[in-house]
């Protein structure tokens, strides 16, 4: 189920990216842009839009657990895990070793 949904989302992202790149190419061709430059612009738009949509698709099922202490940048990102694993990593983020190292006085 997840694999089929991921493939459908990926195919949709490529289709949308292609449609946007073609639309930009059609608009640029009306200004007399040379074919080589037109092709370069369309391909770069296709790559950029695809990359953006692939990142969104990848980030959607991702959960991030962060340290709750102000100024601490410890975080863990999880994908496709169960509730027990989420809870375990949530506890690790709340009690990671940097808490004790940062709470002491400066040397």
C-alpha cells in the first residue's frame, strides 16, 4: 500500500513538474528565445520543480523529535516506524547526553 502510494505521488510530481516546465517553455518561445536556451530553461525548471516536490513527498511521512532544552539543536528524524519506536526516540531526544554536559559550569 505504502509503496503504491509513493509511486503514485512520485509519478504525479514528475507529471506536474513536466507540465510546469512545458508551460514556461511555451511562454518563453513567444519571446523568440533560441531553442538551445529554451531547452536549457525547461530542463532546469523540470529538475527544480521535481526536486522540490520529491522533498515534500519525502518529508510528509517524517516525524522529527527535538530536544526541548532552549539552545540545543539535537534532533532525530524518523520515517515509517511504529508507535513504540517513536516513543523510544522521543525519550532519547528528551534525555540525550548533551543535557548533562551543557548543564555544568563553563571551564
